[in-house]
């Protein structure tokens, strides 16, 4: 096992117009910050998008990331989501090969993890799983034995638990 | 309806709202409507036409540095826009307020690789505080207004507005508005102020490292008074030169790679470093881990992202420097650090004369300019001449030394001098350049000639690319690769070809009479001043080295 890199979930409320994603991505690349995953979509207020960015790195790096992000004109609000009080989820679509009589075992795994079966074809099935990134890692690990043909995952999206919101 | 105006007219109206009276630029296809409006408003806005858009961008930058106001530059789409890039980057690196306006092809031609189309907002994202492309005329006026607010608020910097040609032609209703105030920065946090006060009170060997923030916050006087009350010596980055008079007893001079020995040693030995509007550039903190390593650090800056970016501080205070100094001042009684000041004095060595060849010495030329010119604005290009000017010119007040700090842009000087002269018509502007730097944008001599800007250009002509050559001498065993270009340019003849006067200094005896002649002209003039190709910039801390590794002899 590789040494675990600390990961931080940053939630940013940004203006919802074209170019914002480029500004954020450009900032990360030119300052040498890495991104594990980034999700973005319009919020309850169509003026804003919410970005959930998972960033690997130590505290010093995260501080710089947040301060640099906060400087962008398009950034309205930025939060570091605390692991303990964060609700997070990710969506996975995965196509698994089912030749050699493996269909039954794949479907059994899907059922065990509560994955949905989205498509059944001659030589494969496509499954959908929503859950924590760790759950999805484990699920993928399990399916690798059957043979994954391709997969797509959205990256983590997250909100803080409780009544509080980023708008406050 | 009579309050219907074209986008181009609205743009100019919005510039007038901001009290803009001078813009720099170059016309072209995509900005024809804007230039037509400039023609219409020519009694209210002066447009300075340069030879090349880069010169216009540097002029807007020099204008802003000299006047403290936002510089404005206009260029057409495509090559016009890309030619601005170096100038915008230069302003960005030195936090200079600038609004750059570019034309673009009409909205329905965008994204089709149309003639002279370029994605300038994409290109300039990393070198602007913010940028816009205007796709709806209804948003134009507020975008222009916001651009000025952003350029001027917090840590200042350039903002670009890209306007497609059809937007400048369309009409809409325009309602005049007063220029908005810049955004107020948050007041400094009391807790941080108290932590800083404790450190200052405990310190036996404090020192201030002042940066360009002192100039942009307009608080030079406050900083010096603060230093005087507490008897804290002040070293300045190159960007802060002029914030404390050169001959002030507390002034340690410039800190960093080519700074004074005693400023650098003081930073090494102090127990408290108060960093005022500076950012620990690698040309100051040549070694991040060794810089001021025996000191606690109080970092004051308006840009929160500067804290702990390069060097970690003990306390950081975010806010406008002027307000922070006032707050700190309130909590402190006068102090005496004479013992510490004596220690620093012990390290003070007069700067060495540059060299002893038969050529005029650069330091001698610089000292003569100071003696003969009345309160000039001194502009430089980049290289050895720039460092000599920073080291030897005894600056007395802020905004009298305009130089490319962060980006180190050779070719900056002539454009910047034009901008400074346009903004400060009553001041003598002197440009120190090098033959290398001057060659990069010498076409702007034509702008000096057209407008009669009485800039004195002094080319420190050593016939080589001196700074790079010096590094080749020190770090590459005299392997002079491409630094001796064997150019045959006759700068006196060149001046004449452009329609201005040209003079030459060949011996030390020429310096004074030629300078006097140049000053008396009150017209643009180029002085070709021959200096030795072997003159070095010293002292010098090698990159990555610490203050103790400073080289004083070569």
C-alpha cells in the first residue's frame, strides 16, 4: 500500500458563467497544486455554481489553495469541509465483462453493494453505484476480479451536515 | 432617443466617469468603432499612439506608477491583443493598476478562427486580476466600471476587457454614474495587532523590510515616522525604493541579491523582521529557508495569499498597510535600539565604485544625473544598469523610481518613460537603459519624437548583454554564450533618424557637459553613454545563497 496522502475537500461557491472552470483549473496548474477530483454544477441559485474539489496535500498547501482560490473574482464563498461533519457522495458507472459464465457472480456483487443494473448486454453488464469514494473504491476492487471493461466516476460532491449552509 | 449610445461611446463615457484623461494604444480593425468614438471625444481624452502595442502597455504601466492612477491601454484584436501580453504580465507581477481594452471579432465570428481573432481572455487569465469578454452590450458599462474597481482595490493589478466589434457598434441606453469607490479592505484584526505588538515590544533587534505595498498604499511617510519613533531600521525591496529618503539614518538601502551588505546582514541577524507590503521574492529571500532565520516575522500585506507562501511568518496581519501601521503605532511607545543600530552600522560599507577603467563609470553617471536634474522621475529597463540605478541613485520620495521588478522585462523602460511623462508633464523624466534593453523596444523613440516628450534617455552602452554576461563570468567560467552581439548600432545616428537629438558620452569628462546639454534641450534626447563591458554589479548574493555568502569583490 502506498502511504496515504492527506486529502481535503474544498467547497466553493462560484459565479455560474463560462470560463470559471478554466480559471480554477488554471490556478491549480500554474501554482503546482494537484486535484484529485473536481465536480461542478449549478446550485439552487442559477447565478452560482458549486465546486467540490478534493485536493491532496499538507496543511500549508491547502491554506495556499484556499487563499489563492478566494482571490478569484468569481469565487463568492469558499469552505474547507471538515471530514467529521461532511456528507459526501460519488457516482460510479462501470461496465463489467460477463463472459465465461461470470454474469451471476457480477450480479451478486452488485446486489451486495446495492448497485443498480443500468444495462445488460450480450457480453457485459453496466452498473451504477452511489456512495462514499471509499465504498466505490472497494466495489471497484471487487469487480476487478471479473474484469472491468470501462468505468466512469464523477468524483466526490459534498455538503456540510446539519442546518448550516455555505450561503450563511 | 438621445441617450442611446453605441458601445464604443459608452466605453469612452465610462472612462470619463473614472476621470480618465489619457489612454495609450494603437488602432486596428476590431477597434475602429472605439477609435471613432475617441475621435469624437478627443477634447476630453488624449490618446497617445505608440509604435507597438507592447510600448502602449508599458506606457499605461509607467503612467500608473508615476501618477498612482489607473493606466489605460487599448489595442485591436489578434496581434494587437497578444502584443499587450508582456506589458500586462509586467503590471501583474508588480501589482500596478491597469485596464487593458482589446477589440475582438464580432460575437458571431468568435470561435471560428476568424481573421485577427484570438482568445485573449484565455491567454491573459494567469496575468490579470480578472478579465471579461463582453457579449451583451447591456453589461458593457458595468463591466468597465467593475474593471476599474478591481484594478484599484486590495492588491492592485491589471484587468482586461475584450469587446467584440459588433458590441461597440450596437446602441443602448446609457446612464452616467459616479465612479465607485474602491473596495474597502477589512480593518486589521485586533488579535493579530496585539500579537504583533507583543513581538515588537520584546524585540531587541527589530528591522523593517518594506516592499512595493508601501508605495501603493501611499504610506511612505507613516512608515518612516513609525521607524523613527521606534528606532527601527528600514531596508527596502527594489519596488519600495524611494519610500524612505536614501540618506535617512535609519535607511539600510536595498535588500536582496544586489542589496547592500548591511541590509542583508541585518536581516540575517535581526530578532524581528517586520515585513511591510512585501512578498519575499526570490530576489530578496534568495534562500527561503535561511532568510531571516534568527527572527520572528510579522508579515503585513493586503493580499492574504502572500502569507506563508514563500516564508512562514510568526504573525500575519491582513489589511491596508497604512491602517495597520496606524494601529501598531497606537500601541507602542517610542523605543531605543541604539545598540542594535550600532551593530548594523558596523557592517555598513560604502558601495564600491563600479570599476576603474577609462570608461565613464555607471555610478558616476548616475550621481551626476542626481546632481544636475531637479527631482526627476527615474525609469529603468532591466539588467546591470537597472541594478546600478537602484543601488546608486539616492531616491528621496515614492513614485520617483519606475522599474520592472517581478517580471524583469527588458524593453519596459522606454514605454514606461513615455507613460510617466504623459502623466507628469512638469517633471523631468530620465530613462536609464542598456544597449540590450533599448534594442528591444527602441521603436518607441518615434513616440518620443511625435509627442515631443522631453525624456532624457541614457543608454549605458557596454556593447554586451551585461547582466547575463556577468552570470556567465561568475557561474559559467567565462563562457560568453550569445552575450557579445557585436552590434553596430549608432545610437546618436538612430536618435537623429527618429527625429530627436542624440548625444554621446565617451569619457568621464564628457559626463557633466553632455548631461547639462541634454537637460537644457528640454526635448527628447538619447545619450549614448559608453561604459566598460567588464563592469559588474556588486554586491551579489548567489541565487539560493544566504546573506553570509554575499560576494563583494570580483
